[in-house]
C-alpha cells in the first residue's frame, strides 16, 4: 500500500519569500500574518507526512514547479534489498566467470581488468548547503546509493571509464556525470552542485485528493 496526494496552489502569492523573517519551517509572512512552509527542499515522503499530520490546518507553502504532480509515499527497503541481491548475483557470476577465465586465459590479463576499476565518492550541495538524501544511480541499472546527512556519498560499486551516474533530488534539475579517469586504478572524487529550478510557486495549498492505493495481487 502507498499513500498518494495531489497538491495545487489556485492563487499564487506575489510576496517575496526571501524577505520573510526566517522560521523553523520556512518564513513568516507579515501580509498574511502566518507562517509559510518551505516545501521546496522536502522529499515526497516528507510532504505527505506533513499533510497527514496537519489535515485541518490551512497551509501556505513554497514549492518548486515540478512538485505539483501526484506525490507517492513509498517504502525504501525494497531498493536496498534488490541492490544487495544484485551484488550477490554479481559476485556469483564474477566467481564463475573468473574460474572459467583462469582455465583459459593468463592471470596477467585478469589483474589488468581489476586495475581498471574506479572507486567514486564525493559531495552533493546546493550553493554551500549540503543536500542529504540525493539519489545516485548507475545509468541502465538499479545499483545506487544516497547522500548522507552531510551530503557525502561513496558509490557501492567500482565503475569504469564511460559509466554514467545520475544524480536526482526533488525540486532540483537532474544531473548526469560521466566517469572519466586517465589512470586505471585512480579514485575519483566528485563535487556535484545542484541549482534550483527557476520557477517557484507560493500560496495557500489545496490538497485536492488524498487516498490509499493498494497493489494488485
């Protein structure tokens, strides 16, 4: 089962959010005399959790344009399980393949293949603010990880030259980074900087539809 909601701002506000007095959850609007919640850096799960708790309150919020779609609250462990399952299968395949290669090819060639592996780690930020929970996936696979509280990450799989990592975060433009290492066994450190999408919407939030959808058996 997953929770889904649809959000809408029918009458966008023209006030300047940056001029508001900063609060714990956003900023205080003197014109409306109420707090404006900053949803622009929240994940889908965080937004849904907020409106599940604040069902009777009239909420004013600040959003990015791409947040006005159906938001789904999904459980995370499944991706981690598939990731570890994929690693297990990869290790088994590598062991079988390595055994066959050892019988047919010189050991020297195997060592050369191992040395082509590239370890990737880095930091993801917006201006000077670290971004936790940024999704990082290897293009064409389900292998990935997320940044920690300080915006740091260490990719769980060694990569090779030409591999592409996809960085995505709610409210920010997706970035693709191609791995390029001149030296075969070099460790690569990435410093990824996100930029907010240009369109920001602010105003009274209308939760148009809240429902539970059940997976078909």
